[in-house]
C-alpha cells in the first residue's frame, strides 16, 4: 500500500507543478515589470526539477522531497497570490490609463470642436477678406477714374495756361501796338495843328499883305511847317513800328489763330 501510494503520488504533483510553471510562463510573457518574480519562479522550477531528479535517484528521501515540494507549492501559491495582487494592480493601472485615455479623447473632441469653430471663423474671415478685396478693387477703379479725370483737368489747365500765356503775349503786343497808334495819333494832331497854323499864317498874310505883321506871319508859317515835318516824321516812324508789330503777330501762327478766335478777325 505504501509503495503504491508513493508511486502514484508524484503524478498530480508534477501536473500541478507543470500548470504552475505554465502560468508563470504566461505571466512572464504578459507582465514585463514582474521579471524578478518570474526569475524566482524559474529558480523554484529549477529546484523542483532538481528535487524530482533527486527523488528519481533516491527513493529514501521521498518524504523530504514531498515536504520540500509542499513548501515549494506553498511558495508557488504565495507567488501566485503575489502575481494575482500584481495583476490586480496592473488592472487598476490599466483602468486609470483607460480613464486618462477617455479624458484625452474628450479633450481631443473639444479640440476638434474648437478647430471646427476656428475653421468656421476662418471661413467668415475669408468671406470678409473677399468683400474687402472687392471694395478695394472698386476703390481702385474709382481712383483710376479720378486719376483720369485729374489728368483731363490737368490737360485742360495746361491748355488754359497756354491760352492765358498767349493772351498775355497778345495783350503785350496789342499794348505796344496801341501805344504806337497813340503816338501816331499824337503826331497826326501835331500835323493838324501845324496845318491849322499854316492856314492861319497864310490867311493873315493875305489879309494884311506885306506889313509889320509879315515877319510874324512868316514865322508862324515856318513854325507850322516845322510842326508838319516833325509830325510827319513821327507818324511815319509810328506807322512803321505798327506794321512791324502786325507782321510779328501775323508770323506767329498760334498767336494769330488765338487772335482770330478771340477777336473774330485776321491776326494783322
């Protein structure tokens, strides 16, 4: 009975050890942070393997081996308990990470909403910028129109300035011509006065004949001839100056056309 019990007993123990070792291997693959515990389980597995070899080689120490295996099983149970505790801690950490991930997802959603709001604002700003660009183009067209009008007004002003200059030159020439005509009229008045004095002297000479007034009559006639000569020479000089001014006015085609436009007659 005892020998049969001793032969059958190790099979469940080996199966249990094998299951624990497989669980320890699975925990080793899943939990990177539990390297020390897995190393401890590896050492325990090595000890169990050594005990099994020692049990196979020496049946005398079977009871001690069973006690050692029981102790090892207790250690493995404790290790399993520790692994369960670590698994619970890892589950708690995973839960916390899930909560943080949820919070980050909420933040990401808020950021997406904020980004959408910014996109809508950007779209509104784009429309506003388009309207401002249209207004700027309209203002540019108005500015171009005003520039063209200003250019036209500048050209009209230049034309008026040129006309004013021509009018000033014409007025100067006409003033000189008027002065010469006035001078010629003065010399004609002198000639008329001289002729009148000559007629008076001749009349007195014919009325009184040769008498004591003859000298006065002759002097009056000589003086009248001098006045007629002086007036004739002055009138001739004024007439020549007037002709030169008329020829100068006629030589300037622009000035002549301006005189014809203003006075409605020929430039001369």
